[in-house]
């Protein structure tokens, strides 16, 4: 039995345009986003106080170090 082509193949419309909005990253927006992410994360780590202090330090320290490294890379390469 030959396959029937679906009706959807015959529809035509406008070409797809992905939604893209440029975000102008300023120092204020970077700090606000960091606080928006960091405050609930730190609160969750503090509430889970049954974990060791070393693990809590690692859970807080790694994201802070990652953000600091990303900011350093951004500040060094933004004028290239």
C-alpha cells in the first residue's frame, strides 16, 4: 500500500523566525542575575545543614569561582 502524504505537507506559511532578543549586559544586570541565582542557592545549602561544612563550602565555592572566571574572561575579551 502506498503511503499517503499528510495534509500538513501542503500547508504554506511565513518562514520561521526564531525569537531572539539581544540582552545588553551591564554590570548592574550581571550583579542582579548573580544575586537572583545565588540567594536561593545559598539558602538551600544553609537549610540543608545536615551536610558537612566542607561540602557546603564546595557547593557555594564552585559556582562563585565559575562566575568569577566567566566575568574575568568577559572583561578581558569584550574589546576584541
